[in-house]
């Protein structure tokens, strides 16, 4: 099955990339953009069923390698 | 006869304007600069040079934020009039993002920033590359220089003689080992514009343009453009 | 005595636990109470804890640092400012400093190293100098330690990530791997800039009533207590995991990791350059360690003034920040400015052009007090911010935070060597020099650094005349004034071998200074100034304190002998870990970086052989008695740092350096290379194959007559005794070189002739070596394969 891991810089950690994009959107005339965070989407094809065990395995992958828990958060979605 | 005039365009985050200005003036150009918020180029601009660096920190994609700057309209109009445009490194990335040169530059195959001298061979003649098969030594300094385009685009570029420069070894042989970033067909530089008046390249000819810097091969490219402009004016 | 500040919502009561968390001892607390005539508030305690931290106050080292020579005829500014300043003539000055970012880099190598580069760049450009070159000095654990490859990749990428983006060439550096750094890596970064002598800016809050402005990135909760964290040993009570600190950041127990933004750094740099030219500033300082607190306190301290700051006006990106957090945040890419009265509008306009936040947040007073105000519950990011009614949250005498910070004369006890006393029979012997040579040139400590340097843009700005890989890098700097451009040529090198310092702290520190200056003269440059970064373990241990004090004596002795002042520096202590394996201190590592001036571009010399038929000489002793102590060969054969403690004769060193510089300036040298790690054979090998273009590689035919004793013979081939330089000269200049050496009293041995594609060494009465330059180049190139 397919799973997706979204990795983003933690809300409290500075995201220079997101800030630069927000300022550029503002300059282009797009109003009302209050914040931009840039992250990574990692798609994974994995064996197993959409159950908590699989989710836990994916979370372990994210914690061990896909994300850097010192500065990043992640979110696992099954069946993406 | 008035000298040819080169305008170096500065986007926030570009950092290689010093050597670009110096090399242009060593090649004979009268030089000036334009700021990213300008909507027009300085009068009598013959050549627009977009130097290397990290415009907007290379955030999102290299050149992605720069392409929405006010000055880009003026650069595009200049190119459409047949004016010369040169983009080096980040400048090349910006020109591809603007659509002035086909294709895209993506992360190096080995995924690292790499700064070293390489060799390039003239693969198609044009205003900046006067003689086919000339081999030049010049440095690269980039993390995203892997040239990519669709097979159709590549075939068209080849057919129209727009692949200006390819990576090669010291003897001029195009080999995988001599390709520093995994570019398709070892492409190092590409011509755009109706009359090949736009050139983008990843290597830095402006950093190999004086004996003190280790060589003068890079100066040849600027001298060629200068001579071409002189002939055109005459 | 001042009125106590109003209690602020969120304040924690002062308790023994709170003092411990802040690393404020009971004695220091008593001292604070005595200075204030009352107990400090929670916020004030936080301020004292950072200002009195080792990082800001140098409390363990200050007493000893006073012994360093910091003056000289060309010194414009010595230690105590953001960076040191040395005159380079014609109205221009070199501005430089080195700093450590050790602890954060071990926790998160990329985001630890990158802000280290950003911080030192800002220290330099805050003084009015455009940065023109960077160096770094790195120490990692043994190559086969499981974390080493990841740390090397991360640190190198982080340094490149910042330096490449901001556009300052990283032109050199050094790396050493040793088990002593397994759990405490070192990341020391150096920057040099060039300024006009009439436009040097200082971190001084001068001029009563002048506005204080905040410029740059918004403040978040990043790196709060970074300055006190620099005094943490890793491990401690939670000794099971060497990653305890990283784990606690992950769990949110510690403050947020600071993230560098080189793009913002570039905007700050360009905006500052414009501000300097516009003559609107009275003083300026980077908000580095301990952020807004240390920058405002130090600026007031240097000017003998006072300041008043309103935290409500500080641009921020995190919600509900307490005064404590705003004051101690180490968010990157921020500067504190003192503008000339009435010029604040001009400052703000320039910041706007560069897309930077800028706000007036206070003013200069003459009270000698550091007064901070804030409105309880006020948050500019709230939907409907409460009305502002600021109350005083800190009211402290500036002197108590700076000059009156504690100075400790910590107990010292002579070092017991980890290796024990050396025994002659322990000395390794080389029975197959060719095999040993190939092993050494391909070893992680001695091989090529190209894998690293290629990840740094070392040529941006088009001024790099000698690229990384030679003894020193040389950069050509355009110095512009009144529409005219003058060219100045500066050379840079950085050095230290902690193994020598471990065996003999004073001698090892002398050797670091001697080598870094030798690297400069070998490149044709006259050394003009030094900056140091003293990396040591826990100074509360008498043996470590003794190492530190003796190393400082060694630095002082060598700087005095070579007449080179130390104009700036940094001290990083507590580089040790206690874990299940026991206490692991780093090797004492007093890193020194030196700046040299090349007076004519034609004086530049590089290390590799140039022309067939050139004559190769060794300047200095060929077979000094004691040379294997602390050598790479010893460590590789015996598994640990050891051997007879190294020594250096400073008089001989001075003579040698004068000779080499005079030969370079007389244009008599085709190449020059200092003998360092790996000794004579490794240096010879390097001369054959270190040009950036393999087509330049050239072999040599060399004959050595050496003592018969196998230990002495091995020492001559691979020993690392100092004060030796390998030079080559055109055959027509050979007599002149030998003659000048004789005149100046330096031993000069003709070793052989450059030519061919192989290095051939005949050792009289012993083995011979015959290996191609290509093979040597290849072996050197593979030395870091374990990382990539």
C-alpha cells in the first residue's frame, strides 16, 4: 500500500525558506498570506495493512531517518 | 565608436557580481548595474549579465523567486529585441526559470555542492563561442547544475545548434567521468534567443579570466561577445 | 542599590534548583545579591547566568589570557572588541577573528556549523569590514566511530551551506581525526575582512540619547541559554547516552535549535555595508551568544554609558514571549545598532531597501545602568494586543555584568599523561618506508582535503590566487578609495596539533604558532596577526586548568619570539563527556589562525614542485633526535597518542622563517612546503602531487644520508619535529639559496632534483622508495572515502 510522510520544520523553529516564499508572494501582490512553511513529502510503497502497527513502523522510519527530530516534525498518512 | 555596454543585474542574494564586472571591463565593456526592482535596463545596454550566487537563498527552487522580480520583464524584452543576455551559474538557473532558455537545472547527481576546475568543449558556435571544438578550462561552483530537458527539447537543441558547451576532459573527450553533475548529454551551456543571443552556462568563465586566477580561458567567451557586438555596430 | 523590578507573570521563584539550572553557584549568587543590594528577579538571574557564563566572561581563562601579547606597531584593535584589527597599509586594515561552535555541531552538525560561520562573519562585518575569506578547523572522532562519517558530512555541508550562499570564499582549513574527539567534535570558524582604517566601527553605545535600533531577523525562542550550554559537559547524570542533549531537544526539554539563514545574513551584510558608507552609525554589534542581552550590555560597558531598552518593540516571530526569553534568545542574523541622533530614519530606509526588519527599541543613557522594560501580557502578535504600559523588568549596573564578573584562579596540577611515560623500546620502526609512506599519505589525517574543499566555494569574488591545498591560501583584495583600486594580497593559515599539546602543553602550543606562521612564510607572506580558539576540557579539573595555563604560556612565548600579536580569540571549555566508558576529555586544542601580508604578488610561493631540474633543499635539521612523539606514525602503530614530548627551539624557528620569507621575497623559490604531520617523506610526496591540476605533477630524485640506528632513521623519515621546510629552486638559483641559508645560520641540505613522474628516494645504506606521483595522488585522494 501507499503511505506518505510529511516532514516540516517544527513550528517554533525558524523556516527561512518559508519566510522567503511568503515575502515573495506578498511582493507578487497575493494578499492575506499570513505564513508559509516549506516541507518535504515522502511517498512510500510498503507492504502491510492500514493499521496502527504499520503506522507505528512508518513513524519509526520518520523518527530514525526521514525527519531530523531536533528541528523537524513529521506526519504519517496511510493510503495516500 | 562608443564602447559596448554591459549591465550586470543584481538580485538579492547574488554574490558573484564583483568578478563579473571586472571580467566584463577587462574584455572592453563599459559596465553598469541594475537592481532587481528596476523596471528598465540602463540606456544603451548591449549585454545583460546575470551573475552567480544564491538569489533569494535558492529557496523553493534556484531562480524561482528571482523570476518574479520587476527587472525580468526588461531582460525578456531586451532578449526579444536580439540583445545579448548571459547567465552564469545562478544566472543560468534564473534564465531557465524565466523561460529564456529551455530546460531546467536540478541537484547534482552526487548531491553535493562542488567547486573545482572542469573542461568544456564548444559544441555549437555562436556569439559567445566562436570556434567549434575549442576546449576551455574553467571552474564550476554549484549544487544544482544537472541540466535536464525532455528528449524532444534535447533533440531540438541539438538540431538548432543550441548546445553551446559540453563537459569534457582535458583532451576534449566527452566522458561520463568528465561530467561533474550528471547533466544530460554532458550539457554545460545552452543558447536561447532567436539568434543565439542568450547564453546560460554553469561554469564560471569570469573566474578564469586572468593569469593570476590560474588561466584566461574564460576571458575568450567575453572577448568573443565583445567582438561580435563591435562587428554588429559597425 | 536599585528598586527591585516589578514581578512579571511567568517569573519563577529563585530557588537552589533554579540557580543550579542556570549554573550560578551559591557563591556567585551571593555576589549578585551583594552587587545589587537585593536578590535578582528571575529575568535578572537569567541575564547574570549568561553574562557570567564562561562563554561571555572568560571567568576561568581571563587571568591567564592577560599574558598573551596583543600589541604591536600595526595593531589597531586587540582583543575585547568584536574582532581584531591590523593595519595593512595605505589606509586599509585586516579585521579577523576565530570562534568555536563545538557543542551545537555535535548535536546537529549542519545547523550547528552553519550558524557558527554566520556568527563569525557578522563579528567581522560589524566592524566595517567586508569579509574576504574564511577558514575552518575541524576535529572529529576516530574514522571508524559510528557517528564520525555523518558528523563530517553534516559539518562540511553546514559550513559550505552558509559560506557559499553568503558569498565569502572558504579558502582553507584543517581537519584531524582522533579518538579523543569521539564525543566532542570541534568546529572552529575564522573570517577575515578588509576595512578602511577611517571607517572601523566598534561595539559601543556612545552618545547620550542616541537611538538604539534592532535590525534583522525576528526573535524566536531559538538557542536560549546557548552561552551557558557551552559550559555543559555532555553526559553528566544521564551518562548512558552520548546524545542526551540532542534527545532532550527532541523531547522539547531544551530550547529550540537555532537555524541559520544565510540569505538573511547576506542581506544584513549588504545593508551594513551601505550603513557604514552613509555615516549614520555610532556603534554596532552582532547579537551573537546571549543575544540582545550581551550585545546591549557589552556596548554600554565599552562606552561607559547606560542603556534603556523596551522589549515591547522587539520584532518577534514567536507568540507570548517572556522578557526572559526575548533577552536570552540566540536567534541568528540580528544586529544591534546605535544610530547618530536624528539618523534613525536613514537607517530604517536602508533596512527597508534590503527587506530587513528594523525598529528603534531604546536609547543610550549616562546612568551606567542596563534598564529593560516590558508590558506584562503584551504580545504584538496577538490579535488585539493589550495596551502598552511597560514596567521595569531589569535594572542592573552594567559594571556588575561585565568588568565585575567573577575571575577564577582555578587550581592547577601538572598533567598526568594518558599515555604514561614513553619508553624507548615503544618507538615504532619503519622497515618498509615505501609501504609506510603510502599508508600515511592515504590516511584520514594526512591525505587530501579536496573532498572537503570542493564543497566550499573557494573562489567566489574572483580573488583566490592560491587555492586550498597549499601551505597557506592567498587572496587578492580590491581596496577601493576615492575611485581608485589598490590591490592587497593576504595569506591565511590555521593550525594546531592537539597531540603535541597533550604530550607537552607549552611546547605544543608554541609549535602551533610556529607552524601557522611557517605556513605563511612558505607562501611568501609576512605574518601580521593571529587569532586563537582555545578548546579545552573541564577547567574545574586541575590537570585541564594546568594544560590551559601552560598552553597560553606557550602561545605567548612563540608570539613574542616571532613578533606576531594575538588580536582576537575565543575560549571553548568543558569539551568533555562522561559516559559508561568513563571521562573523555578532548585533546587540548589551542587552535591558531594567522593572517599574513604578501607585499608583492610575485612573492607568492606554492608547495608543489614546478620545473624539471629544480634543486630540492631541506632547510632545518634533517634528523633531529626527538621527533616521533605525538606523530601520526606513533598513533597508528601504538594505538594511542604517545612518545617523547616534542620540543621546539624558537630561536631556530625565527631564523628559519626569516630565511624562507627573504628567499620568497627575493623570488628565489620555485616551491616551499613546511614539514608537518608525517614528516620528511610525506612532505616530499606532497610536493609531487598537490597542485589542483594533475598535469602539473612532478616527481623528484632524492638521496638521503641518515643515521644507522633504526629508531633515529624512522624519526628522520616520519618524525614530526618542527622548524623544517622543503624548498625547491631553479638550478641557477641553487647556490644563492644555499648561500643565504649559510649567512642566516640555518642548516641547508641539498636533497636532490625535481623531474620525471616518480618520487625516487635512495636512503644510503637502507631501503629505497620509488613510487609514481600519480599513485601518491591517488592514495591521497582516497583518504576520506570512509565519509562519502
